[in-house]
C-alpha cells in the first residue's frame, strides 16, 4: 500500500515527464512537511528537454515560467555564447534589431606641405606657415543609425552616419625680421609684424552595408560617402599706416564616391566590453572651388585684386577608427573612440604652393594638397 501511494505522488509531481523514464528517482521517506518534487533529469531518453529550450508555457521545477527572450540568463538554459554567470546586459549575441547613437566629437588637424606664407629677403629661411600656433580643436555632433540581422543572407546589416566639426583653426603672429615678400610675388615689403589665421570645417555623411565573414568578429563594409571640407585663411602685415598688404583665401571641397573596408572585433565574446577596429578607404570625385582677394598699398601704388577658380579632380579618403563599447544594460552602451581621417587630393587655403602668384591671378588653385584630421568621440548607444 505504501509503495503504491509513493509511486502516485511521484507521478503527480512530474506531469510533463512523458513516458519511458530511463532514470529512477528514489526520494527519502516523507516527513511531516516534505513533498516528493524531483529535479528534472537531462539524461537521454528521459522525455525531458536535452540542451533545447522547453516550450514557453511549460513550468520548470519550482514554478518559475521558462522564457524565450534572447539574452535571458537561466540556470536551465543559458543562451549560446553567453556564460551562466552573466546578466542580460552582458550578452553579446544581440537579437535582430535597430540601434542608434549620439556622440560628441572633437578633432584637430595638421597639414603635410605647410607651404610658407611669407619669404624673408636674404638668407633667412622661409619658416612661417599656416600651422605656426598649432591647430585648435573643432567640435560637433556624431549621429549614427543602424540595423543588424546576422543571417545567411548576403548582407547582415547596415549603418548610416553623420558627423560635423567646426572651429579647427590656428592663428598667431611673427616678426618678419627683415624685408619680405609673398611667395611667388616680386613686391618687397619692409620689416613688419605678420599676422595670420586659419579655420576649417568638415562634414561627412556615409551609408555602409555589412557582411559578417566569421561569427561577427570580422565584418566587410561597403558603401557610399559624401564629405564637405571648407578652409579659410587670412593674413597680412603693415609696416606703416600707408604701407601694407592684406589677403584672404577660401576653398571648398565637395567629395562624393564609394568606399570599402572591414571591421574587426578584438574583444567581444562573453564580456561586457567590445573593442572594434575599423579601416575604410575609397576614391572620390572632388569638386573644388576657391576664391581669394588681396589689397596691397604703398605710398605710390594701390592694388585691389580678386580671383576665383574651380576644378574636378580624383581624391582619396582613408578612415581609421578604434572604439571601446561597454555594455551598461541590455539596451544601453557607452562608446569611446579615436578616429583619424586622411584627405588626399583636396584644395587647402593655407597650403597653396605659391600664395603670391595665386593672389596676383598668375596661377590657378592647387587641388593636390592633403589634410589630416584626428580626435576623440564620446557617446551613448541605444538598441531596440
């Protein structure tokens, strides 16, 4: 009689166990407050799930409903690629969905040629260029929007980005030390204090498709990009109230074309921290334009000159980004990145090879110059 009652109580505590039990459960003799609940068995042929998630409406031992939500940590069924002791915020295998980020970007710039703004007469070197004081930091916003759906399709996601910076400039003064000329100009000016300043603005819009080559640790990138790079230079010197020169040069570059590259996840699996390296490059059609003015006054002469020029040339843009992404919650992440942008084949206001000839309209705008931007980006990313 006791054995029959014991078997019925055991069967009542396992309503979903099915038939064909291969493992015998032998509970101890019941006490006043003891019931006969058995731990689920994962033995093959037991009729329980074996490494697969049970149906959503199935109750596990203890009365807690099982969940089918991705990245949910349970002792019974940890998601693939995520350890049991990590919470939902640290699951790297995201379900398909969208994400967006807002960041603050700060970049400075340098030049390659740094052609002089004036030439001292005699044996003195022509050292004074547009980077005399070092460039300040230009700042702006970095906005991104993307969609990820890793699958067997050709593309596993896409990403759109806009960023813009303004205020990356330089200014200062220097004593010419002797008589001097503008490079390429025959007019000789007496010793004076030469002052100059420069300002740059950069905007970028891009859209890239993504294809995962290996478990989302290596991703190919291909897409389109538009950039607008504007540069402004002013300068001049006056040796007396009725003798001096002042000039302004402004250039604009509109670049549009295709690019390709890749992204590598250096640290990703099973940690809340992700470290990504991105490298992109492409060829662009560059529509360059320039405008300049010069006013030169001596006791006997007065010149007020103005000129314009434009050209369409082939340019190259290279982009390197090194990012740290820390998962705060399942949906929110903090982002810190370093980025370097190289523009080759553009017109730069402060880097014209012979400024004096340009201002006198005896030569055209140089579009074979280069500019390098680099800086930091701090932001927040949200996934939904």
